[in-house]
C-alpha cells in the first residue's frame, strides 16, 4: 500500500476517530486504526460498541490496508511540518515520510482488525444535520451518567404526534426536545458515549443532511463522507409519558435570566451534597433560600406572574439551572402541583423539562 | 474550649466492670467466640502485644492466659448512651463514635469539667476515659490520645503538638501519610509548613482546613446534629469459609439488607459502595466504586456490591465479607420513577419498626448465615 495525502485532510479524519479508538483495552487491536486504500482512502476505528469510518482525500499509488496505533499515528502526523505526507508499507512496518522527516512504525496485521457491522442504508432517513445535533445538545445534560442503569444511560428517540422526540432522564429529572417529523422510525436508545461522539463528530461537518439507518440494534449516522455506527441499548427506556406532570394546576411565569442568576448565587452557599434551595412561592414573588449547616445561608427574591396557591418547595439548584438554561424563550413557565410532586418547565414549544423536588 | 473524651479500651473495660473476675486481667473482646477476631483488648492484654485485628489464636499465642469474651454490643450501646447523658450535662455534645465524643464547654474550666466527667463515669460504670482539651475538635482529639489511659491533656500552644507524627492526626490515612512522606513531611510542624497549593494538590481543600485547624485558626462548631456518619458498613466473619457464588451472593445480600436498613433509619443514602474481602489465609482486598445515585435500597446496594466483587479475583476461600456505603447525604431528592419500589421498602421498614429487624426478610435470604453483627465505628445513638 502507498498513499500520498495532505496533512490537513488526513488530520481532519484522524481527529474524528480519536474518541473511538480505545486507550486502554483488553484487546490491543482496538488501540489501532485501519487505514484502507482501495478506490478511496478510508480510516476506520472501533471499540466494538461504537465505530467510525471516515473518508479522506489523497493519491493512491498502491492499494492495500494497514493497521496503525491510533494515538501515535495522530501525534506523528500532527507533528510533521510538510504539507504532503507519504504513507507506505514495507513488510511489517509502516513508513511515514514528509519532507526530510521519516518514521517507521511496527504494525499489526489488518486481518486482526474487527469487521465493522454497518446497517443497510436501504431504509435510510434523512434529517437536517444541524437540527439533529441541536436536539442532542438540548437533552444530553440529563442522561444518567453511569452504566448502573442502562435503560437511562442514553438518549431515547421516538416518534410521537408527528414529532421526533429526544428524551433523557437521570431519574431525578427528565427532559425532551422535539423536531417536526413525518416519516416513520423505530424507537431507539443511543448510549451516552454514542451520543457524545455523534455531537463531536457531526457538529463540525459542513453538509446539511444527516442520513440515519437502523438495523439489528445498530444505527449508523452518515454525513459528508463520515459514518458513525453505534450499538443501540437493548434495554427499554422507562415509560416516562405516564409520569409527565402535564396537568399541574398552578403556573408561574418567570424571567429566565433572573431565575438563573438567582440560582447561581444561591448555589454558592447550598449544601455540597444536595445542592438544595428552598422556594417559597407566593403571589407576585418567589423567595429562594439556600441553607448550609456549616456556612450560613443566603436569600434572594424574584418577581413572577402566578395564579396558584402559596407553596414551599425545595430543589437541587443545579438541576433547575440546567433544565432552565436549555430553554430558548426569555420567559419560562413552571407548572407546579405541590411540594412533593414533579414540576414541569416549558421554555418554548419544542423543549420541556421535569424536575423532581427535594423533601423539605 | 472543646473537650474530646475517648473511653479507654471501651468494650474491654465494660466487660471488666461487669465481671469482677476479669478485673486487672488481660481481656480481649472478640467478634465471636470461635472464629472471631479481636475487636479490642484491655490495657493488661495490650502489654503482651495483643492487637485489634488479631485472631483469637494469635492473641492466645502472645498471651496464653488471655480471657476471650465474645462481644455484647447491646451492652456497649446501652452503656454508651448513659455516658453520653453525662457529657450532655457539661455542654453541647457531638457523639463521634460509640466511645468518643466532643463537648463544647464554653468558658468553663476544662480541668474542673474533666474531673467531674471522669468521676461520674468511674462512679457509675467503673471505667476510665481520657480527655483532650483544645481550641477546636481536631486539637482536642489529638490531645486525648497523648496521656492514655485515664489521661488528661490540655493543648494550650502549638509547640505542644508540633512534634507529633502527622500520621497520628485524625483524617490522615495511610495513603495520604505516604504521599506526605514523599515530600519529607513527618510531623505536624512539617505539615503546617506545606504551601497551600501543594497541600491542596495532595489532599484537596480538606488539607488546608486541617492545617488551619492544627494551627488553632479554625473553630468549627461542636454540632450535636452532625450525626451524618462518614460511612455505614457491615461485615461478617462467616461460620465457615465460603467460595461458591450462591453463598457469596447470600452473604452480600444479607450485608446489603442490614446496611440499607441502617441508612434508611438515619434518612441517608450513599454514593460510594465498597466491598471488603478477607480470605481464609488472612490476605484481604477491598475495592470501592462511586455511583451517580445516592441509594439506601438493599437490592441496589447488592447489585453494586456484586458488580464490584465480580471484578475481583476470588481465587481463595473467603473468611469475611464486608460492605460499606460512603459519601452519605440526607436522602432528600425525590425520584421520577420507582414509586412502587419505594412503597414496598417503606412497608418493610414499618414492619421492622414494630416487630424488629428479623420480622421480615427477602426470599433469597431464607438460607441466611448466622451472624451476630459487630458495631460500626460510625455508630451514633439513634434519633428519637
């Protein structure tokens, strides 16, 4: 195999695959990327759950494929000063040449690199790339962070009322974001790691569209010569629709920036472990208090429009901040039932968040 | 002024006080009569080199005429509760463990208060304690260790403590003292001279807090409500060594059940779960892992503990198993899902409240191990 590539071009591809190739693994082959030169140059990386295939441009002098340690290869390419880089194979070694610099790397057999399973693109769905990334960005914060609850450790995507809904929950809060959607799609649960890779890989692409294909518990996402394949979670996301507090009777309309500033201030003093703040909600005014047994306390007041009963309710301030800051409107609506029940935050038509209170 | 009272060889002293034949004799309290380990020993036994953690066999080897007494935790708890009442007469009391407490005595004379406490305890329970006095809890705790047993020590200036090895300070574990040794920090004086940035990188903000405390510049309140323990844990020496998966599961679930119940009784949940394994040959491993959710649910604790133990190489028969839950916080955050589960657990707790812990248990524990639970160092009197 021998290819001549532009440094800038190949770096773009290598950057994308870094997150996928494993750093520590019981299978050393997964620390490698597979560089293939057939009718085009492709770079593949996989950690078995997530895989990426990225196309790069260059001149192919001899076809073939090689297996190279991902991180070292990336660092070497990055360090080279020349514009044009020649990558070739010499018996078991890989030669990298650019200008007067040259490197020789030991390589593993490309036959050992695991085959990447790619869903068939026959039934692909095309979405606006920017919309899809935006939806993931809106809901990523509420994903359950560790794998002790697999059913919540990802983004649940399903079709409901002619909308594509992206749902996440860490069991203390839940949120969703919707995109208009008329086609049909299977319900899928993309893992947390898969989600963050999709955001990373496709945020910088320049093309408008993102093609999604789903088959046998794998989903692929393709845009501009880059394909990302993720193994979907096989567990079911909990039935969240039945716990959505859509009928909360009391509604408070609050200035988004005011409540955020106020919560940020009180977070400074709130107890480290619970981040608890107490809301005392009355007509026209909400007073918010943060108490810390060891440090002292803080209090703040904000005005709002409210038609309900007076309620005292406690929240984890951090949860509220995250839920509210994803809303785009200047005013948010907070609907409440009582001190122990879920609160629904609506920012704009597409975004809703549920936050559970803390006991007072 | 702050007093730190530390009961001298508490469990052993209680045994000696309640049985005249054990008076002035080397006595060791063991977790169980046959296969237990030494939990504590009297000062007479310590002279022979008997140490906490010894097996009964080891204790008998260094001190052949030692009297082994199986632990009677109910007795220690009830004595401890009565002693705490004596402390409360003297000032705001923070119970630190079953045999230790802090008292804020305000402007009272520490010598007089200490004498009174010692007299009251001696008269009522025939046991002794050591008292440390300092401007804050950290210094008082350090001081009580200086003249043990039946001691009294008042730290009035930094010079009195500056040469004490830093590893003897409460909060400096093996890991941290090892790191400190690397930068040639051995004494308290060395410690307070570490630059804040360095200290922070070694042990976080807690290091700076401790430095200020040792210099007498920090005055944290004695807090009777500071009953949030550092950890809730439970361990058991098994009636015989086990190695089968089913047996390990039963033991782990049994421990989880106990730990979970104790967490719930205190209204707490924990994030970090630790598993401790001691093998038949007395080698041991412990490992812990942090999870996102605070939990006080036995099934969840069991699931996490099992997950942890599955990653350990269990290639030898197991003698003792333990589970600890740390990073505790009041369980205040309400969950979205899990409503049914919560009701089920509340029902279990109500039954136990009325008819005792063993009135109800899980089906998987039909074949449970017989075990008299030891007491955790984080023991606190229950809230009314």
